[in-house]
C-alpha cells in the first residue's frame, strides 16, 4: 500500500512526509482492516510533525479516517465486509483504570492516539479494533464524514464541556475545521454565536453559517459572552477571550498544544467574578457515537477542500498558513 510516513520531527515548511510503499497490515483478533477512501487533515498533525506532541516514530499520521471494511480478524463480529466505517483520534484505552470505568477513557494513562501512537489514515489501508470504529451515516460523502470524526467530535465535546444552554451567547476564537462545525451545532441548539478570526474569508464563511457577529480576537463584540471556545494555536487569544467573557462564564481551550505561551493573566481584570478556564483532552468513543447521528439529524454540512494523498505536505502547509476554508481532506483514489 502507499502511505505517507513521518520519520523525524521537522518544521512543516521542510515538507517532511515521505510517500512510500509498505506491506498492507493484517487484522489481529478483534480487529478490522479498513480500505481508506478519505482522511481529514488536522492541526494535531502539525503538532506531531513539529514536536509539540511527541508521536511514536516512524508513524503514519491521520486520525479522521473513512473507509470500508476490507476484512475481519478472528473474533471480530461487529461489522461485515463492505460496511463504511470511521476511525477517530482515540485508537485504544486500557478499559480497566478508574478513568475508563467512569467513561473518561480520554484521560486513561494507556490512551493511544490514532496517527500518534498507532498508525493512522495517511495511507490506503489501516487496522483498528472493532471497538474503536463507527458506522458512518449515509447522509455524508466520505470527504464530508472525515472531519466529523475529529473536528466534529471534539467540537461537540467542547460544546458539552462549556455547559452552554439554548439562548446563551457563544464566542468562537478561530474558525477552522472544528469551529465551522461547532457553529452549526450551536445554532441548532438555539445559541447566538460570535466569531473571532483574523481571516476575512473565515469571517465570511462564519456569516454564511449564521454568525450573529464577526471580528478579530482583539475586537469588542456587541455583548459579553456566556461561554467561549478557543481553537487557536496561540496563547495570546486566552486573555482576549477572558476579557469579553461574562461573569461566571467559562472559556474552553480546545487545542492539545499552543505554539506560543499563554501570557501572564491579571487575576482581578480577567479571572475574577467566578470565570473559569477548562481544557479539553482527547475524545471518548461516546463523543463520536453521540455526535455522528446528531450531525446527520441537523444536518451538518462540512466545508471541505480535497487533496490527493501525494499532496499531504502541501495540505499541511496550507493548514499552517491558514489558507484552508473549512477542513482539508486527503482522498486515496
């Protein structure tokens, strides 16, 4: 099979992914072999490539995988060959620790990420435990479904952890793959959404998707925010979001790593009045299981830009430069 391999930590501008031929993996007991048709491109890959998140090298990146079941390992009974399935960031967890038993498998010390500790979807085939794969609703094309598996599922978790209720005001800082899905869920729930982004193209897309107001991170919105989600890779956004947060509001930080540090926070000016900051770590299987049918019900309409597998480096450079409108997706055909 063809696969894009990351062999060493490098700046993205050096285009470090190498397209090579590898043996097609074979499913072990309880696993399925997936013939990949599409894989989303995520900011997490930039963190892995540039070393802010440490992958197990060499590695096939990619954790927004859509494809069809090609074959079944022994004792695999949940799917049949030909089923269209998705694979998300959570590749496995121990299932035995207190976090797993309480439904917080995303916090398991044995958590393994697809495309980070286990080979992912920048390839023509992958294997995964049948317990960590999900049926894809018929409503979505392969390319539309791919960003739902991370950008969508983690965005759904961000919204749940924010605690937002219908009629309240939500601020989205950054408007990439995840935020352009989150706004559709928030609007469906009856929330008013303000979008903060430096990109005029992204502001225009936000307006098309129902944003009540758009501006830059340092701008003053028409009213204070009950809740906010920070999707940006820079630390400077955090004080900007706290500055426009209402008393008792919560800021959810939705990225694994920040490229730049969060500046010192003036407690009295930014955090007092019972404001909160909540981080988000990974997703659980339940996030994906709950979100996919909701996405079909709304229905979510992901905005995607397609690239060929051999164009993975270019897609990631575009992503780093903020040139992607919506979500980038690699097509294997």
